[in-house]
């Protein structure tokens, strides 16, 4: 157990190398040599500290040499056993000496964490070698922390950055930076993108000193600090009557404010901006385009080396859902596609993985690859807003892998989402991945200990998109726990199955949304808060689903061919998205031979039973993990099983009453 009052997550060196360790990891102690790097560089100092922290045992001494090699890719590293050596040289030597080569300090730090990770997983010299370069230039975490200490969509306690409208900087802040660097994160947005009231003050003199402390701690670990920016700041801070991005007074106010910010925070990476969504003002308020707003800020911040990350989550939340042509899914593409190529070089559009809002299943946003002349990055959510609130186990890396592997057909090659958001497809300098993070001040950081697999997994995947879901899960399990092989295998299997299980007992075939309004946990079949004028799923006595074909809302036509044709036809549409794109009769036969209504019944019974099975399997871990972890996860499984039963009963009952068709297996539907 950590002596600090909070978990050390996957960097718990003491327990992994302890005398009682099942796997008997031998870390030894370390002698560090530095060549061609400045020994006083803040990131190199952190790398050396981490080596000394990890290799602190009484075993034989290990030597690690950090060497600058300009041939290594930016933020990449090589691990071998002689300077300039190759993996062949590693295999020929028995000496316990490692050489980490990198072209820059961040690469050296990531190489150190790679070495430590391999050692903690039980690999020994000479089997540790590597030649790694990051898949994405930007690898970011987006916090939704508020100044009062609350966290929007926070399921792990309160903020460890903010308490009572004050900024907190302490040892936990340092540990957080260590954790992020260990998985390759190089950018963090600390405050809620839904910026209101006091959060605006982060760009005022009241908070500059504390924000600078945070920036410096992040900088020690190669991480750039970013701030969410309130587009209405000229009104709320400056006393101007408008925030029109083309108004001269507004522009001058921003010039003065951003200069003031960079005078105090010279290492700031830039700003994340959300405008014109969910009632917040933005360029649309004044008849301007999203490009007008983003470019105005981008032009001002350019001289300081900063970037503007402009969120594409823009839609009208007061739409009339009685109109069958109205479709929130269309909004992002409709608003941003026509401006492709008009955004300036230091502006990045941050695009959610789907056109809606982090559902358990939805198609890939057509903006990803749809934009061919604009910097873009992918946004996913590891805070489980619609996927179980970190109560229900839902390992999200398989979803992210599906997203990254999706072929957009934006060109003949290099057309997957992974290609697009890495910058490979269009040669973008600014590109990457961002996640809405799932941390809070709970002891275990993520509420449910098992939810930390998503935190770890996103970082590893953003750094190396070629890793498989199973590789990442096994790494996390092996680093976090000290289990015999059979239990390790069981826990990895539980994680890999969890997303499919959650999907089975919640929303069928891509329909989404049937959650309790505002809270977004638990079933409420007609409850989606923005469907004021009718149910989101558009179920009637004959069938359900939303017609997004060329005869419906037209959303399917926002994709390139052949995706557009595939989605447009219910016979070729992937069945797991069938109800997202089509209104389908209850009697429709699926590939399995089941009718649609029977699939709904069967999947909800199966998902609930499989959730109960997960909870039962967890009982085997009693005494094999810490008492604190076992109790926490057990309590969460209890709530997950209850939740799964609620979903099963409410969804099945709703559609039985709608359709009037009985379960052919004769099960009780309440």
C-alpha cells in the first residue's frame, strides 16, 4: 500500500520488487551515465530520478547510459547495450548495462520508462531492447475539472487540481505528471472545456503564479500545459459588450490578454476552445464561421509558439426532433467540411470519434478523413460517461482500436483514422489523439481500480497505435498486480470481454442514448434529454431506429464511397450499427437468423448473465490483490450487476410492449 495516501498505479515499484512478490522481480540499484545531454536539464533530471526510484533494491548494480543520437525520431528512443549499438549486440553480451539513445530529452525519458516497464514485467537483460517512435505528435489528456473542485463527468472523487476555487500543487501533482509521462502523454488540459464563471480567471493575475507552478511540474516530465479558454472572456473578463471574433476591440483585447498570459506562462502549449455548443456563445452568435473564431486566436498566439485546439462538438441542442430530416449527427460535418483548408497552420480541429457523444457504439465521424486540408486530432473519452461511470467494467481500448483501424477512403492508401490523425495522410505537423480523462482524488485515482486500464491504455495506444488491446491489457495487469499466470489470464479476459458485455445489456445495434437524462447512468428508454419532441430511437409498434439514408436525414452520404453505399443499405450496413442508420421492423431477420426483437431480448439476457459471471469470477481474486482493491471492485461489481438487470428488464419490457411480440424462448419479461 502506498504511504502517500494514494495509489502508485502501474508505477508501484516497492510492491512489485518486494520480498513477497509472486513474480520475484529483481530491480537492483542503478548507476546512471549521461552523454551529450545537459545533466541539469529538467527532463533528464526527472529521468534520472525515476531510475533511482525504480532501481532501489539491494541486488547487483545496473548501469544505464543516456545518449543523444540525432538519428532517432523525435520523442523516440532505442534501447541496446552499447553506444550506437544494435539489438544484435544486446544478445551477445551478459553485462547488466543498458544504453538508451534519443534525439531529445522527452525520448530519453520515455526510454527510461520503457526500460522500467519491461523490468517490472519480469524481463531481464539481455532481452530488453527497443526501437520506438511515437505514432502521434500530440498525445493529450483533457480534464473536465472545475474550480470549485467538482469534475463534470467525474466518477473518481473530486479534483486534485482545484479545491474551493484555488489551485492545489503538491506531491500528488508530481505523481500525476509521472504517470502521464510513463505512458507517453505530452500535453494536459487542466480545466473543463465547458468553461464558465471562475474558470475564466485562470488567465488572470490571481492564478498566474500557481498555474506557473503546475506548468513547471509538467515541464519536468516533458508535458505541455494547456488551458481551456472561454470564448466569451472579452465580455466576462474584459467588460466588452460582445465577443465577435472580427471586432477590432475584441481582437485587441485578446492580443493584450494573450501577451499577458505568455509573459507569465512562457511554456504554455496553447488553448482548447469549445464554442457555439450547448448554449455557449461563439462565432455563430455574430454570424461568423468557426474558422473566423479559431483563426483570430491562432494568429494572435502564433508569435508565442502556441496552438489553438478547436473542438468540433458544435450542434443545436434545441432542434425539433419531430422533423424527420433533423439530425444532430450531421452537425459536425455540415459546420466544418465547407471550411476545409481555411484554418491556419497552428489551429487544430479536435474531432470526437463519433458524430454523436461517446456512445458504446456509433459510427466513426465522417469529419475524420473528410477534412483533407486541415489539422485534425481524434478525441475519445475514457471517463465512462455513457459506458458505466467507472462502476461497470468497460475496457475501452478495443473500441479505440476499431476507430483507429477504420478505412475512411479519403485516398488510395494511408486512409485509416490512425493514418489521418497521426499526420501521415496529409503531412500535418499538428495532429494526434486526446482523451477526456477519468481521474479524481480517490485513493486509486479512477474510482474503480479496473478503470485504470483505460487510463493506462489510452496513453500506450496514443504513443503506439500498433499495440493490440490484449497486449495493453496484459501489460497493465502485470504492472498493476502481482498474480499467478492463471489469474492474470482471467483478468485480461475479463477486460477484453467487458465492452461487448456492456453493449449487450444496454443499447442494441448502435441506437444509443437510452440513459437517464443528465446523469447518463442507468436505463431510461425514452429519457434522452435533447429529444424533447419525441423519442431519440423513434420506436413505434412496427420497428425502431433512425433513417439516416439518402431517403432520411442523408447522414450516410457524408462518407466517402464505398462507406456511403454500405451504410445506406440495411442489407450491407454492419449489423452493430443497423439501428443507427435505419428504421428496422421488429420482424427483420439478422444474419444469425434471429428477428430484431428476438435479438433485443436475447442480447439483454446474455449481457446481464455475463455481467453476473464477471462478478462471480472476481471472487477468485480475494486474497490475491490488496484488500482495498478487492473490496472496491467487489462493490462496483455489485452495482454493475444491479444496473445490468435494470437495463435488461426495462429495455425488454419497453420493446415487448411496443411490438406486442413475445420472447420465443418463453422467458419472463417484466
